């Protein structure tokens, strides 16, 4: 299994996909603050550091924005 395949099956990738799906389905409206990393980690059954990395991935992809103090917000390109 190469690194790309491992990433697709990692807890980080699972959390990233779950968050992306929740955003696309309108769980959070554009500009809404997301729950804390700890709350999201507990909800999606991953560690807080794993959730942090998943959120960072979505920030890099442009699906979330993040403030200087680490609060993530839904990015406005999701139509809701």
C-alpha cells in the first residue's frame, strides 16, 4: 500500500471526509463557528490531534477558514 492509499484509510482522512460531508450537507452555515476540536474529535471518534490535522487539511483545501486562535469557520462557498 502506498502513502496515498494509507492516507485515504487513516483516521485523519476519515475525519476530513466526515467534516467535508457535514459542511456540504449544511450542518454548519457559512461563517458559523465549528464546535471545538475536542467536541468534534469525540463526535467522530478520533483523537483531538487527528481532528486538528483534518481541520488543517480542510483549511488548506479552502473548505474552512481558521482564525489566529484556532477557531474554524465554515467557508462561504458552500451554498446554504
